[in-house]
C-alpha cells in the first residue's frame, strides 16, 4: 500500500508554495518588487559577467612589507639592547640576503645564548646567529610568510570597508596567490574613483615639527626633490595656497592613526574640515602630546604628505581633534572616508583592470536564459515521450526544482554568475536522472509480476539508495570546487550543490506525491 502520510504531503505542498513565493521577486520589475512585503524583497544578485561592472587585480607591495617589518624590528632590537645596557654598533637592515635580516656588531662580546634570550623576548619566531662579533637577526621563512599572509588578509578587510563606504553592492573580494587580490564590482562602469581610493594607503600619523629648521619651498626646477634633513628629521611636503612647501618633521611617530575610532566632515567658519575621534588609548596620548607641544607646531601626516601643521593652542583632553586646511567638500569627504575605513598596511598596485559593459552582461543573460530554456524543453519532451504520465510528473518536479533553486539563491543572497547558469543547465539534466532510475525500476517490478501499487512502492524504495549515492559523489565534487575555487567557480559549485539537494526532494518526494494523487483520483492501473 502506498504511503499517504498527511503531514508529509502537507509539508511537500508548503515547501513548493514557499518556493514560488520567494522565487517570484526575481520575475518582477524593481518598481513592483518594492511594493511586495519585506520578506519577499530578496532576489538573486547578478555577478560581474551578467550585470556588467569592473574587474581589478591588485598586487600587495611585498617589498614594502619587508622594509616596514625590518624597520620595526630594528627599533625593537635597539630598545631591547638599550634596556639591557648592551653595547652595539652598526645596527641596520639588509635586504640582499636570501632571508631579510638585520645586523649589528656586539661590543660587549656576549655569548650567543644570552643574546638569543634577549632577542626572543621581542618575538619567539626570530632567529639569532652570531659570527664573531656580527649578530644577525631575522624571521624564518614560515614566520615571514605568515606575516605577509596576515598583511594581505588585513588589506582585503580594508578594501572591503572602503568599497562598502562607496555603496557598491555585492562586491567580490578574494585573495589570489600569495600577494594578489581580485576585486569585482558589479554595476560599477566607471571605476576611476574606486581605483583612486584603493590606491591610497591612508596611513595617518602625527609627528612633532623641528622648529630649529626652516620650512623650505619646493625647487621650481625640480619640485619633487626633497630637501635634506638631519638625523631623525626629514622634510615632508605640504600644499599651502597651491604651493608645495617642505616641513621638517621628526621621523619618530608620536601618535598613530590606528587609535582613531571615527572621522567625519564638519564645517568651521563655513570651510570644510575633518573631525577626529580617538579611542581611550589615543585620547590619553593626544592629551599628553597637546600638553608637551603646547604652542608648538605639530604635523598631521597622511601617506608621507603633511595635511596640516597647526599649533596646539590648548591642551586637548577629550580625544576630539580637527584637521583644517585647504579642503573642498569632496576632499574632506574623501579623507574622512579613508580614515574611517582604516589604513592599508602596505601599498597596492593595480596590475590588471577590465570593464564589462551592461550590454555584454545583458547578452550573457539572454544567452543563458536561452540555454536553460532549451535544456528544459528538450528534457521535458524526452521525459514525456518516453514515460508518458510519469514523465509529466517528472517535468512538474523539474519546474519546482528550478523554482526552489531560485528561491534558495534569493534567500541566501547568492550571486549568480555565468558559470552559475551553466550549473543550472547541468542541474536540469541531473534533476530527471533520479526520475529515470525510479521509473525504470518500477517497470522492472511490473515485469516481475507485481501489481502497480506495489511496483511503485518498491521502485521508489529500492532506487533511493542508488540515487542518494550517485548524488552524494557529485555533491562532494561541488563542495571541493567551492572550497578551493575562485569567484565564478564557486558560483557554479553553489548552484550545482543546491540543484542536487533540491532534486532529491523533487524526485523522491514530490514526484511520488503526484503519482499517488493521480492513482487515487483516477484509479489508474498504469501511469506510463
């Protein structure tokens, strides 16, 4: 006797109805969609190939990472040696070695074990070697690779925040190789502004100004030539009234921009300015600095360029400061955005850029729709021709397979790419594969002399394990593609995996439900 569990049947109907409800928003215009209830606002997002947009390949400057890491290590080693009152000389970084290291000459002739104990307090991943009086310190390959990997991941997060600030929806940002980042911006046809924004490191620092040295105008013959400072002091450019002026600032960073919590545009005497808010640590440091340098100039530096070098007119204990200067509204908004998003840990270089027009994306959608439509028609015709009424049930199941697939993609907020459409077309063929196994098994049962009802029950039951096994192997393959593939490949994997899971429901539950209802209502002795 065929199973007619009312709860199960009700659940099948509800799932199909929910699929229709959540798939409908993908078929209506935006104006109509806005009138739908909030829970029906989700739709499938179109990827770069379908919607058009921009594709950027970025490269993280690994040499700069290496330089910054060794520079910080030099400072840390200097402090550690001074703390232990150890004499040294010629402390400097060396890039020519196979592994970037720093060297210094030990004056006190300490044992290697003693030096290692002191240096490893800085970082346990450092190695220390002593050759006569020369001490070499550096990171082993795995540790340095880990540092670089973290910098790339940090860059990705900063890029994501900066892109999100522009209002771009569904950007695809992912790591490629060791030092490259792929950025896809669907719907962005003019990426110049985003490109310019991404190219800025936005490293904000605060430096004391050396008042004993004069400010120098740029050389008219060579405006980019930086004047020579002195030990611990360098000249940085500032644009004042349209002219480049070089300001002598101390190299030592008095306060880092990573203590910022917010940056917003405001107006001071009808001129745009950028207000800064520091966290607790930054507030304390800024208060001490404003007290120490009261009445003295203090440089606010962004990406090695002085934004402003105002004087502290009073002690600032509140952790709130303001950058004023020759800002227009756009420049002030741009600066506040970059500061809110955070500083890039290393410079980025755009090594490849592509723009896909909306017409090309529209053509891709039309071709994809045509391919899926033809696949649906051919598969449906084949199933009806070979299996008759059972084939009709399979086609109904195939329709709900597509409906539930788009409903699931909409609820997940998934991005549909061109390979994703290929996954849908493949799903159409695989969705009826289970029905073919079931129908052929039912035919075998009937040929063995079993009655129709018993043959249907045996056909679904005995074909079930074969169907599950065959679909699981494909699901494993889709899972690996998702884990190790990039954007479009992952889109293909998502549609394929969802299609497989949904096809198990439509073939094992929905088609069986339709078959039972047909037999009961029409008292059929055959469904083929």
